[in-house]
C-alpha cells in the first residue's frame, strides 16, 4: 500500500542522496587534483607543501561532512514518511548513528586543525 506522502518523499530523498554523492565525489576529485598539483608544483618547498596538504585535508573533510549531512537528511525523510518494521528501523538507526559519528569526528578534526 502506497502512502500519499511517498510520492513526494521518494523524489525528495533521492535528490538529497544525489546532492550528498555529488559533494563527496566532487570533493574527492578536487582533492586528488589539488594533491597532484601540490606534489608537482611545490616539490622543493616542503613546508609550503605540508601546509597546502593540510588545507586540502580540511577542504575535503568539509565536503565529506556536508555530503554526510545530506545523506542523513535523506535517511530521516524516508524514515519519517514511510512505515517500517522493527528490523528496518534498527538498520536505519544504525546507519544514521554511524554517519553521525563519522560526521562528528570529521568536524572535530577540522576544528582542531584550524587552531
């Protein structure tokens, strides 16, 4: 049985998932590009290279955290709008918990590296 809200929730949660995928993938592609650029252009200046790689890690981590936020939003939208059995709720709860923990520690690492 389809619930009326499902016709809106499925496309909306799909868009949130796509946004999360785009952010993480784009962040990864940009990180690889920047890493290669730093390795090739700044070969002699080790300190400058070290600082640039640290900045690169921060920017990539920010994209991952933002992507995880979109994934969490999609999971929560699907969970609220569709009826689920206990096993599904537990499974989704575990996924949400893992994503939240990863996002928390990445955010913490970003804050600490800026100090």
